[in-house]
């Protein structure tokens, strides 16, 4: 059977579970892939979406290899992990995604977690229990595991995954904003909302889902806010599954509303420029008809006043970047430049950069941004002296 026909048998479909958006896998005739559907229902909305696309790719590979989830073995899963991350033919056969880029390190780690979860869940249903047992193993904790864990000295074992590839720490070089991008974009944009988006992305290091998911109640833009979480003006980034524009927050810190005041979540400080752009937008453009309480809304057309989606924000930045001859501007470039600037200002202190940008760990900041040649003041000073002497 041609590969393109096999790939068309399964696809990802959006569904609603108890009013919440979810994702499942369906066949060409519209019927559900029952086992995958039940497994994805156990995941949160954001995880279900990621796992659905990873899982459908794996199920398509099984069809191409004339295998079934009920009879697949650990050796088959190892072959799949090798094929999906391969760039050239090797011991595990041909690369599985010939028309797309192979999975990178991060995607392989996520795929390994997805497959382990799927087959362990399958084993709990009494299906292919031998594979589930082979995947659901444990390992001894390392010294780093004990340091990270509360009461780490009591750790005896941690879950392991034989599908997880060996992690290779490599320096990544994220794409930064072009020079003078912010002033040129702000000068070009005619809407106060769009200027506020550029200002908040640049000064706050927001992910685009965090910015589009903000509610007005999340903003405490004055000194001594009643929440007590931060003395300075700040913003609470709160994960919500029912946002009308489907914007979601990546880091799911717990939060509550007490006496009408938001507490908890991820706290991000607000600059004077962010506060100024907010009041310019709220007093000049925010429609009075909006009743949903979200910060960013559509300003024109029949859907005026409805929440603004992340796709619309990305499109606005892309078009503005092309107009001012900066090329396609991506929201993450603001975050990359913000984190790099904080590292420069703090002499390479990754803990400060982690708190400022809401990163999961200082190790992630170090891996992505902590390049010695960029942020080490001693090296920078040495280079300047060398250049002066030359």
C-alpha cells in the first residue's frame, strides 16, 4: 500500500469533554481509535494535544510496519524511536518522517514519555501487559535527583523509561530580535493594543499564550497590591482551561481568587512602559461591550470585543515586521532577547533570569542562553582590551 494512503487512515480531531477542549484520534471513516481516545482523556488539554500528534505518528508507523498496539514489543518501540529521530538510513532502518524534519532531542524525550504512558495505560486494561511491565521500571536516584527533591536523602527509586534517549547537553542559539526592532515596530503600529503587545513582550518576556490568556483581574499594576505576592506592580499568569480564545499558560502554578483578588500563579513584574501602554489601550480602545474580562480583544469587524487569539497576535507581528523590513517577527524572539538582556544586566546570574522570565529551571536558562562568550563580563572585558591593543 502506498505510504500516503497509510498516513491518511488516522488523524487528530478536536473534541469537547465536559465543556473542555480536548484532542483524540479518529480513523478515515470518522470512528474513534478507542484505546487512544480513552488514554488521551486522562491527559490535561495541553498535554492531550501534544500527545495526540505524537501518538498518531506512532500509530501510523505501526500500520506501515503491519503491527498492532496489542502485539508490539519493546524492540519495535526502540526501532520507532530510532527511525523517528533519524536523518539518514541506519541500523534501525529508514527515517520515518521523510517529508518532515526528524524529531529533535526535546521532541524525542516527549515522545518517549507519551509512548510509555500509552502502553502502561494499555497494560492496566489487561492488554500487552508484558510490554507495560518492561516500560514501567525504576532506577536509582542520582545525586542531582536527591538535591532537587525535598527530603531527597530518603529517595530509594525513581521511575525510568527505556525509550528515553541519552540526553546530550548542547548549546542552543535562539534567534534574537533584529536591532531597533521595538522602536521601529511601535512607530509603525497604529493601534494602542498592538503597541502594548510589543511593549509587554519586550519588557516582560511573556510567551504569547501567557499574554493572550491574561484577564483584567490578573493585572496588579500599582504599588502594594492587595494580593501581597509582590510589592511592585506585577502580573499574575494563571493557567485556565476555559479561555474563550484557547490561550493557555505553559507553567501551571496554583492560583486562587479570594475576595475578588487573584493570588498565586506565576508573578511577573511590570515596567513603567508596560503600565503606560496598558492605560493607553484601556482608556482609548478597549470596547465597553466586552463582558468576558480578558485583556486582549478584537477591535474591528463583526467579532469586535471578542477575545484575541494567539494566531491573530502572531499574524500582526509578522505583517508589521515585513512592513518595516525586519522580516518575519516571532513572539518568542522577544522572550529570547529579554532573557539574554537580563543575563547581561545580572552578570550572567541564571537564577535572576529564571525568576524574571518564568523559566522552569536555571539549568534551562544556562543551556539555552548561558553562553560564556555572550554573558561572561570577564571574557567581554578581556576581548575589549585585546581589541583596543590591536
